[in-house]
C-alpha cells in the first residue's frame, strides 16, 4: 500500500514503524531518507512527526529529540508491530467502549 492511500493515523503510524523495524541494522537512515524510501517525500513533515511519536512512545530511537539524525527501531517496536501495532490497539480500545 502507498503512504498517500492510508486513511487513518493508526495506519500511518503502523506503516512507518513497520518500515523502521525492517531497516537492516547496517543502514542508518534520516527522516528524509525514510520518507524518500517510502515514496512519501510530499509527506516528509508528517513522517517526521510520526517518527517523533514513535520515539516518544518508546518504539524507535534517534540521537536528537528534535528528529535530526538517524532513526532506528528497538525490540519493543518490533514486538508492538508484530502484535498488530496502533491499529490493533485502537480496535481493542473501541471494543471496551
């Protein structure tokens, strides 16, 4: 699926996290490179905001809290996305309502 086709915030968060989780450990990518590799350059600002949210939520790391530098995932991010990610979390929350 193309980033521009995603409708919900949860889908966007999951797509970016899935991409970051699958970056080979030998590659260090900046937010601009991630947006470019995802064919989402027009959405680079939004990708940056998502990466910072993933950082804040503890699923990705960066050297600089302002989003300048390289992004990479951690094991919590891998487990979270493997268990359905934000979309699954939103569905579980809605079922309790």
